C-alpha cells in the first residue's frame, strides 16, 4: 500500500469512514475505552498483530481501561492511506468490546 501523504481535503473526506477518529496535531487520533484493563490490553494485542503484518505501528498509550491512539506515517511526514487502513481495523477489532 502506498505511503504517500494525503492532503488535508483528502483526510477530511476520509474521516467519515472511521467513526471516532479525528485529525489532531497532524495525526489521526482516537480514545478507546473498554470495560477493564484486560479487555483493553487484549484489544491492543490483537491490534499489534495486525500492525506487525501491515508493518505500520501506532503511537498509543494505555492507562487502565483507556487506550489513546495516534496514527501517522513517519516516512511520509503525515497521514497516509496506511493510517486509515489501520484505523479501520482498530475500529473493527473494538466493535464488540466497547
């Protein structure tokens, strides 16, 4: 998948495809809140497997049942289609957990 930086208008148009995510400080961002720590960590583990397969890794922080995620493509210096792909998978994996 191409790692070409998207324009602001392309990003804005695509944000409707990934509920819960917003553009913040040049990155796709979302807070996921789960029932408890084990569920949050289990979700992170499932995302880690997807991220490794995509060779595209999130910036994230976990505190108890909350996971804050930021996505951008460092080598493109911005948001790319790869970030949207990972964001969609994150939402899919969280769908039955939150």
